């Protein structure tokens, strides 16, 4: 297949962002940005993306959609929401981390992650460092947040991390952020990044695309 054909298949078959899977209509507003941060925290341990997105939905359904609501919630209520998503083994420690993270966002950025972006001056490296101040979020988690949030923070585009670039190379695609960014309109950068990560996590999908 040509580069264009592979790219089209990636978007069509695997181009659902993790925010979409978690039921987050991402906008440049405090609540959806915070919900993306929560999803990032949930994805930042060794647990399946499907379980993490289900847990994000449960926390949202419980009403924990803002850092204030999360900080004011009971620890057991957070544990129970995680339990309903079968987010096992890590439910108690994650409930603690979510409370601590919410208080950090309130104290440091007044509950609005756009202030974090402004503090980073739209620099991806600086933004990753600030994200790593949030409990549970390390280098991988910082990449997850940046990959997804570029959908509404266009100055981060094109954001394709090492994992996405490595998968692109395996598929014979351009494998630098700028090269990948030229394959699709900038509004689709987050979808293409998500697609590449999804394929990297599915041996069958990668082999099917390679063989096409």
C-alpha cells in the first residue's frame, strides 16, 4: 500500500482518541482538560487502556469532573468508582493519587490546566516537566496527555512521541513528528497519533497493515 493508503486506514480503523473512548468531548475548557488529566493518571500504570478509559467514565459518572469535585470527594467514593471499572490492585493507591493531584491542580493552577499551558509557554518539553509534577504521571503519562491535548492546543502540534514514531517506521511511514504531521491535516494529528499507538499495542493490527 502507498503511504496515503496506510494513513487512511490508520485513521479509519484505529483513529479514535483515548479521550473519545473515555467519553470526553475534548474542548479547551477547564473540566474536559481536567478529565483528560485524570485519564492520563489512570493510564500511567501497568493496566489496559480499556480498563483505564472505563475507570475514567465511572469517575465522571460519579460527578468527579473537576478538580474541586475530585478534591472534595471521599476517598472511599473514589475507590468504589474505580472498583466498578474493575480497576483492581491499584484502586486504593490511585484514589489517593487522584485526591492529591486534584489539590495540586487547584493550588498550583487554580483548577485550570490552561494556566499550566501558559506557564509552559506552549513549549512541549516544559509542559511535560510540569505534567510530571502530578502524582502518577511520568514520561509515558506526559506523552499521553500531550498526544491527546494537541487536538485542542494547536501550538503543540505536531506531537508524535517515540512510540508513535517507532510504529510509523515499522509501517514504512515518515517517522519524525514533522514528517507524520504532513500526512494529515493538523486537526487530525491527535487521531493519527492515537492510531499509531493503538496499532503498536495490537500485534495483529500491525501485522495486518504490514501485509496489506
